[in-house]
C-alpha cells in the first residue's frame, strides 16, 4: 500500500502538497459506483431480479465481496487518476526535469524533492 515519493521513471513528485490525495475519495467513489452499476446490470440480465426471492441479496453480497477484493487496485487507480488531473504528461520527460510546484512544503511532507 506504500506509494513512491517520486516516480521511479521520470522523478515527478507524487504528492504535490500535504493532504493532496484527500480528493481520491471522490474518484474511488465514482469507480465503485460504476462497478456496482455494471455488476447490477449484468446480474439483472443474466440472472434476473425478483421481489419474490432473495437474488438481490446475493448480488449485494457478491458485489460487496468484489469491491473488497478490488480495494487495492481501486486505491492505486484512483490515486493515479487524481494525480493525472494535476500533473500533465510531458512528452519530453526523458530530457526535461519535472516541475516542482511552490505548494510543496518539504518540512511538512518529510521528503526530499
């Protein structure tokens, strides 16, 4: 679950400011809602949902288990998506150093940038 301080390839700092990844909760929420909607539609089409039986509860249990299993992946991908909102791809990353923003406070983050 540990995240690199800098990108191992281009040396871009991965935490732009203190508390930068608080917004990943919104991205993670959107991803889990999308996965839940997709599994619900697949369950509805393949198995069906009725009010006379407990098939909806089976979907809830299996969907919850799937989301727990996907939790490490969802954490990483939501951090990656959130970071990509603020750090744009530089096609010349091999020759140019990444820009370090003024918002980086080294003393608070305990990293060397």
